[in-house]
């Protein structure tokens, strides 16, 4: 997958500016940054949902996109089986009939996401974690060369988080490119590559190079409130560490990182 000079405007608002990147198959990449950084916009461009104002996108012939669970409607009276099977219709078209191969693929996806016992239930009755695993099964049924996941584990129970990340690893081993947006730095650390966004691509590289307190601080200079809010979200899942000392640090509202007193051997 390659993105070359992609810029996206929504009216007069520039959501993404001059983004260029290239990612291979059999690879996992995390998009990180505060709200409004352009993570979802970039996923929509990669999925073909949004046409860039300028620039070129080259993608695999088959792409599967999973939206954030907050944006998924639950009012329609659909069973879990019907939701999973929608992945087959995306490949066959709405008028195409499901064949034996499709039904087998749906069963295998349900088994991988551990939702076999939910197939007859109404989708809207499920917990958030269960619904997300159903949507992940729908993505797997499509057998795509690139998976685009919008905050796939945010707000989920531990069991659902673990299963989704395990399946992401399995897809990577199969040669699939997986790109996911996240506010959780531990999830980003799980990936091969991290892309740091703030309306443009600020930095990219292996987690050990990008997930550094000093880089994140310098990247968001002048955006103190947004950085503070993002740091609060990140703190629930991951502690930043100083690249030299290895000690945990905390990003505070005064835009400075402070060593964790306990990790430094200082106790009150």
C-alpha cells in the first residue's frame, strides 16, 4: 500500500496535509495522535470511503474496513449470523447468493472470534465487546489483503481485546497488512510500525523510536490542551518511558514530563 502526497479538505478545513507513506504486506501499523489528528480520515482514504483532494493512493485489490463500534447502528433487527454474512455480500454483491464456501468462511470467522454461541442472537442485544468481535468476524470473512481497523479495542473487555489482537497477529502472519487507529500506546507498541499524526504525518517508524516521551512532547508543542487530554486517555493503558533512563514519565498539563517518584526510588 502506498500513499503519495495525499491532502484532504472538508470544505475549508484541512484534515490531512501532504501525507506520504508506504507499508508492505505481512505488517501491522498503528495510527496515533489526539482527537482530530486525521486518523479516521486516513483510514477512510485507504478504504476508498473518502476521495483525497489531491494525491494518489495505491492499495491492494481487496480491502476490509471495520468502523469504531460507536458508529455502528444496533437498531436493525439483525442476527449475529446475518451481520457476519454481510462480509460475504461485500464480495459477491447484494444480489449474490451465499454458497457453501461463503457459509464455511463465516463459520471459520465465527470460530476464530469465539462467537459461535452467539450466531442466533440479535446483534443489538450484545455487549460492546461481543459486537466488536462480530464486526471483526465480518471483516475476516472478506479475506482481504488489507484490514483497516478504527480503534478496534477501545472500550472493550479484556477478553475481547486479547482475542482481537491475537487475530491481528494471525492475519499479519498470513501476509495481510493491518492498519489500525488507536489512543492506546500499548496497542501501538504491539505493532511493527507507528505513524504519529496531527493533521499531517509528523513521524513514523518502529514503536521504540516513536513512542518516546520527548518525541510526543515536541510533536504537540502549542497544542497543550489536546496533548493533555490525549495523555489522559493514553495513561489508562500505557506509561511513557524516558528513552535514556527507562523510567516511567507522566505528561502533565504544564506540557512537561515528570519522572514517576516511585520508579525513581523516591517515596513520600
